[in-house]
C-alpha cells in the first residue's frame, strides 16, 4: 500500500480522484472486488456526481483500478497492478489523456455547408454621384437662363 501512494501514477491523481480511490479502497477492504454505485459515492463518501466519472476514468488510465460493468448500473472495481510499470513521464501523459474532453458523439447526417453568396455589385462612389448632381444642376441653370 505504501509503495502505491509513493508511485508516479498516484502522484498524478487529482484531489477528487484520490477521494474516489479511497472510497473504492474502503469498499473493497480485504476482499477481491467491490461494487460501488454513484449514489454510494454521493451519500456515503460525499463525493459530487460530476467528480466521480472523470476520477474513475483517471484511475483506470493510470492503472490503479480495473472497472467492470456490474448488475443494475453498478460498476465492479478491482485493484490493478498496472501502475507499477508507469514512470513519471508516462503518468503525466496518461493523466492528460484521461482529462481530455472529447466531443459528444452525434448521430445522423452532418449539417450541409451553407452556399457561398456572390458579392454584391459595387455601388457608385459618393464623389461620382456628386459630380452627376453638379452636372445636372449646371445644365438646368444653363437652360433656365
């Protein structure tokens, strides 16, 4: 146990992951495996619902536990010895991979790209319009006089 807490894999854990690991450790006790639900994490160990899933993912990536699906949406956890083969660099890389946020899977067709609109024709410049108005005024003056 003491060598697990001094390992690079254990050092890469976040505070919530350490709390989840301690809860699993308490549930397993001297046995081989234990099933712990999200409700157990929340009620018995006061660990928030949103902290459990990333912590379990991190613990699994770093090789501290093995997760198996159990009956009625309850996971079965076992201690693993994969953490013994992980050095500091690998622990940091695995922790970064576990913390990486991935986009949700979207089912269905991808949206069609919007068509590109052609540019609008250029309006005549204001200076040109002024000269036109000036020319019209000059012709009107010449014809009126």
